[in-house]
C-alpha cells in the first residue's frame, strides 16, 4: 500500500506515524544519546514509547526530562522488573503508528534511518524491512565491524537464524497487525520477526546501508555457548512447538548457519 494512500495514522502532511519502542533498564549512561538519535531523525512524524523496567539508576529521570520538552516522547514506568519482552509488548499495545520500530536504550540510529527505510519499504512494496548496522563499544567508538543485511530474507532462512538486527527492523502494523512477543526469556525478537515474515507472505527486504549502531558491552563479548544451545532448543521446542527430533535438527541447522554461513554477512572495516 503506497504511503500516500494511507489516511490513517498520519499527520497533516500525510506522513505515516512511526511508533518507536524502547525498553529501559539502568541505561542512564546511554539513554540521552539514544533519545537524541531519535529526535534528530530527518523524518519527524514519530512517537517514542519508552517503558522503564523499574530502573534503580537515573534512567527514568533522564527519560522524563526529555519527555517534558517533547510530547512525542511517552514514558511508562513499571514498579517491578518484568524484562524487555514485557516492556516491548506493553509499548506495542500502546502504539498508535502505522509502522512499529525498535531501539534499545543503549543503541543509536543514523539521522536518515526512518526516512530512507520508509521510502525503501514503499518502493519495494514490503511490510517488513531491516538494514545493515555497525558495532560500537560502550564509549561509542567504532569496533570496525559491519553486519550486512541480506537483500531478501524468506521465512525459511529466518527460521534457521535471526538475521534481523532488532534495532534496524520495521514492520507495517496496518498490514500485518500488531505482533506481541511470546513469554520466553530469550529470543523474543527472533520470534517477532519470524511472525512478521510469516504474516506478510513474502520475504523481508534488507536495505544494505549502515543506518544503526549496535553497542557491544565488554560483558557481552564472550557468550555462554551452553546457554545458547538451551535457549535455541527451547525456541524451537516450546515456542514453535516442534517435535523433539525436529527441534534438534533445527538446532543443528542453526549452528551451521551461525558459525559457517552468517559470518559471511559480517565485514571487518
């Protein structure tokens, strides 16, 4: 559906509203920069839904200070820590936009991300899109690593591995409906994008421009391989409800994709 034909969820200039969802937990060192990366977007018809997950630092106060000066920023505060999936789902339910996008509280967007990506979605006639992105460290310095978006991502390939960086993905809620993440501890974003592609009946499209910055923290550089096995097996077995045998086969395929195929999408700069 061309953007100019959409009357619902638009501003006076007929631009579609984008709902940007950010779960917030103890990110006081980063949230200001994250919010500013939204405010400096060249596409300005957005709402930023920030859900504070009972932070114990100054995250909530910082977010509220931005909201006081910008009515597009809307803050929800939880009294108990519920996890990122609960925060994203709550914001999804509150969202009023045609398009839904995600941005974690320590990640950043390129100023032209929304403008370029929405234009790309219109040109490609696709309800699900994502982009390439760069890695930065805790201080915002480049780690000289680029994750390149696949040009097309069918359901079958997304089932083998999550190729959509959550900070880059956008889906058309007017076409697909709102997608609620499952109540699983890990891999909620994988489930959301898999469901989005399934509902769209066509591959997601990748814009191969670096339009987001993923912050890599020191404690996330060395992952626990056994937990990775557990989380992915549970994703296939408990969320997708595959048989035990099919889950094991999918898990083996996942690790082949993860260690052999996917590294081809990562470039050292």
